[in-house]
């Protein structure tokens, strides 16, 4: 006769769906990128690719690739937040997405990006800090789309 012992407990893993976070982050970054292209093309063509020495010359395609990559990574962090906070309803996930977009605007776009662009000598280096209202709108849209796509796909991917 044999016996089996099972241990049930906390594995230390967050319950958020990282695949839904990646997908939401990509779709959110594409939506945000479309707004950026419509409202301020040099941000996507020069500033964002300059972070990695990919511009000048202006290159909106590389800027979009970099931007969408950032969006995917930030989407994984969002998924971790959803899991850690146990948020399951759509409105709260979208609200958390908008809040996450605002946090990324403050921390990354307004504070980190101007310093980074200055350090790499980008011609698109904005002043520090750079609390630009259009950028707030773009990041809020990113977050709203991220939260919506996450909710729709979390049980499917």
C-alpha cells in the first residue's frame, strides 16, 4: 500500500495572466502610438527610438517597435498588479489600467525619459520634468485599452 502526500499552499506566484498582459500591452501601445503619430509624430519618429540610439534620422517604424515593446513589458507588470490585487471585474480592471497609464506617464514619460534622452544626447530631449498634457492623454488611453483587452482575453489566452 502506498500513500501520497499533497501540499497545498502559496507558491509565491501572482495569479494575473501574463499572456493577457502582453497582448493588452501591445494593443494599448498600438492605440497610443496611433494617437502620438496623429498629434506629435516627432515623439515616435525621434524621441522614442533615440532612447536606444536608433534615431536620428527620424524613424517612426523603429519608434513604434520600441514603443510596442515597452507596452508589452508594462502589460506584464499590469497583469501582476491585477493578480496581486485580485481584481476581476471589467470596470475596476479598466480603471486600474488608466491609473497604471498615469503612473507610467509620471514615472517613465515625465521623469525618466527626459533624463535618458539628455544622457544619450538626443535632439528630441524635452525639459525635465516633462508633464506634457498630451502625453497624459496618450498614457491614459494606453491604460484603458490595456485594461479592456486584458479583461477580454484573460480567460482565453
